C-alpha cells in the first residue's frame, strides 16, 4: 500500500540572531520550498536578502538599532531593555505575518516563546527549529551530571531569557484574548512543543539528553544564493600554493581584532603555513604576504579547500568544518561555543580548546602544530565526517513534517 502524500503547507519560518543563527535556516527554507510548501520567512531586515535571493517572501523585523547594540559590553539592565525591545518588535511582526494565514510556524529558539503564544491564539501548529539547545549555553552546569546537570542548565537558560520575553508575551496574550498567565508558565510554554535540531548526532554525547519531545536530525547546510561565485582574488590565492589554514570568528564583536590578527600572522610565519582570515563582525585582518583576508564565503565551498580550520566553535562552523573533514582547532569566545569546543576535544579531533580570552601566540603555535602534524586528528575527523554524512538534516525534517501532517 502506498502512503498518502502529505499536503503542501503554508509555513511561517521565524528566525533571528547572528549570521550563524540565520544561515542554517536558509537551507531549511529552500528545502521546504522545493518540497512544494508555501514558505514565508520572518527575520530581521538585515538578513532578509539571504532569503529573498532564494525567491522567498520575507516579513522583515526592523531591528537595526537593537542589533547594533548586540554583543557590546553593557549593564545587565541595558541588555534586558534591548532584549525587550527586540521581543516587542518581533511579536508584532510575527502576529501580523501569521494572521495572513499559516498552517505551521517553525520557530528559532529565541523566537519560540513568542511563536508559541501566537500559534495558540490563532489555533495553528508550532514546532521549534533549533541549532542549539538551551542547556548548551551553560556547558559547565550541563556537565555536572549526565541528566540532572543538563536539565538544570536548560532551566537556567530559559529563566535568563524570560525577563526579555515577558512583556511582549503578556501583550500578545491580551491581544489574542488568552489568559494572562504567570511569567514562569509562559517561559516554559515551548517545552510542550516538539522541536527539531539541525545538529548531527555524531557530535552529541551519548548520555546528553535533549528535552522530550526534542530530537536531533542532522546538520542543515546553508543554501547559497543562486548567483554566488567565489571572489577571483580568493580563487587565485587558493590556486597559488598549498591549502591554507582558515581562521574565522564569525559574529563575535568583542575580540581585540588587532591583537588577534598579529597572533595569526605570527603563528602562520612560525609554522610556515599560508593562512586565510575571514574578517567577520570583528573586522579581523592579518598583514602578511602569506595571509589573505576575505569577507563572507560559503563554508561548504571553502572548507574542502583548506588544510585546517581555527575558529570560534559556533555550532554552524563546527558542523561545516567537520562535515568537510577539516581538522579543527576550537577557540571559543562565549555562549554555546565552549560546549561545542568541548565536543570537538571529547571526540579526539583536536589537541585541546584555546579560550579566546587566554589565547597567546605560543599557545596557538603549539596547538596548531600538533593538529597539523599528528595524522590521528585528520583520521578521526574523516571518520566523524562520514558519520555526519549519513544524516541529511533537511531531508529528515521534511520527512518528519510530512509524517506529522498525515497524522493530522
């Protein structure tokens, strides 16, 4: 007996954050659209072109001023106030977009509480789409015990986020005619929803439980713009010598870019390697005849062409470098990056993690020399890459959504 095809859905895909937060959702959006679903994206105005380039409609959240303040050192009260401004703007855009007609809201973790209330008020479905678990933001607490520590870290992160969401959630409840429930209940509303993670199971500890009913499906590879081509200068550099070592720190703005650039140039000279530096939000650069500084470039194209990758251990960059079987040296800065750095080391893929705030040229040279010269790291990375390739995260997500739709 043949299964009945699942009907096409009107999907509202809601995502917000740094480039690392946004990129995997371009792959999800493209996959949903190719499968016949009608996809509308809610994201900030600065990221809207990443989705319109794929031919998808976008309802933009105008957050330029608030995003400019993100990542800067400021008092906790100012951070909460900025978070509340973001949540207020996001809640209005989400409600307006969903009210136009949607069968399913797919929500980034930072927007999931708002999406959950919108979905409840409009009587539609809501599912979380995560590239990071709440517990991963507090890795030391999560590591206390296989189950208890993870649950405490998950709760702790949700409670930290609750004050930022609370005013917007109350406003949504009033607008939608829902009971004005206590903030604690609203902060845990998303735990009742199913959530799928764009994370490879090959990178997760065997006894690190995701909250029920959450599950990891495999990495969501970002989608490239149809007209993307590599910069000729970059291609000439890659073709002009041995594969370089990649250095990149994504959306991390708080780095001392001048100091880090000097360390990269000195390390490249000490080891006799070429280096490719991605400037990122910190506007990183390194001056040397063996170093090239570049802007944005799709990692799924770039990483197969490099010898090793030194980066901040954001989840998207970790998945991209390991999927390409590139030996990886994690230099975590903040948030969930120490968690992913720990996983890279736990799997025996790197000689250690080098926290960015304690990074020195001598330490970078020692660790990178070990990574490059000890072939065990490359062999283990290749094995992990093969395991990751057995999971197609976007295909798995489409299959789960189709199954849920058929079940009604």
